[in-house]
């Protein structure tokens, strides 16, 4: 369980740190998109860890569903930013 918890903690923290790095690199379109892609990947990894925790009986279905849906929302917002980066980099 510790390893699973540790990995979930790392991937979930990486979501926001990569978004922060993307924001600081927004003057460079490719770098901005790359960091957002990293964030999307980490969010998806967190969803996988949630599913594994559910299947292992460590978390309830209700908790899994709530957190999974939160990460789905985050991923959806990241995809919009990745597909339309000009909305965030045009003023630089």
C-alpha cells in the first residue's frame, strides 16, 4: 500500500507543478504545450492509481468515483488549453 500511496501522491502533485511550469513557459508555445501534456499524463496516472486502490479494496467506490470525476474535469480543461494555447499565450 505504501508504494501505491507514494506514487499517487507524486502523480497528483505533479499535475499542479507542471501547470505552474507551463504557465511560466507560456511565452514559448511548444514548451507551454509540452508541460500541459506532462500535467495531463500525471492526472491520468493518478486516475490509474485510484482505480488500482479501488480494486485492491483500499478506497470506497464513492471516493473513487468522486476523485476520478475531479481528475476527468482537470484533464478536460488541460485538453482545451493544449488544443487552444493561443488563448493563454497571445498577450506575451
